[in-house]
């Protein structure tokens, strides 16, 4: 799974290189998955890219681990300031089962750390998952000569 995440991150880097102004963030996530039959904690790692040139939109990829299940997701996202929304496919692999495809949507509050609310549907099973996250941001931009530089955002 670590290799898969690294490959997906490297594949998404050309999107960042072409952007004139943007941000890449990466960090841990923690959710309480409230399902129809069980409630379980999950933890994961999420990376997000934001194009900040005109309309604030981006992409989000992540891996999530829960007792008996692993998930990988990819979402399109929009946001303004302190809040945003995302939606996309999620793949789930449960122990001794095939990989299942579903969809999930998120809404969140705050910039680099905060709360999010996630709704997921996989194989007719609905899950509500409130969570916490923290992300370390990297800001991107072009300098006068047109060279692409990476700026580490410091508060």
C-alpha cells in the first residue's frame, strides 16, 4: 500500500508542475466510521493539491485503514477560505473479499487542520464518518524567470 500511494503521488506531480499558483498538502486523518451495524475508528494518510490561480479547486487522494478494511479514494474538491466540499470514488478491500467500488463525499472546516464530515456508500452500505485531520502545506508558484519553485509555507 505504501508503494501504491507513493506511485500515485508521483503521478500527480505533473499537475502541480503545470500550475502557476497552487498548494500541495499531506497529513494524517482519523475518522469514527458509524455504520448500520458497527462503529469503528480508522486512520490514514491524505494528500491534496489545490489550484489557487482562479477558482479554488483541487484533487485529493488518500488511504484509510480500519480493522478488517483498507480504502483508497480519489476526490475532486472545491473550497473557499475555511470550508470546502469534495466527492469521488472509493475502493474498499475487506478481509477475504473482493475489492468494492463506492462513492464518498466530504465537507470540512479549517485550513491545515480541523474537522471533516464524510458520507460513504459502498455495496449498499451507508457510513457516516466524522473526523479530524492535520496537513502540512507546500506552496507553489512561478518566479520572474518562469522557473517553477517549491516554497514551504511557514506561518
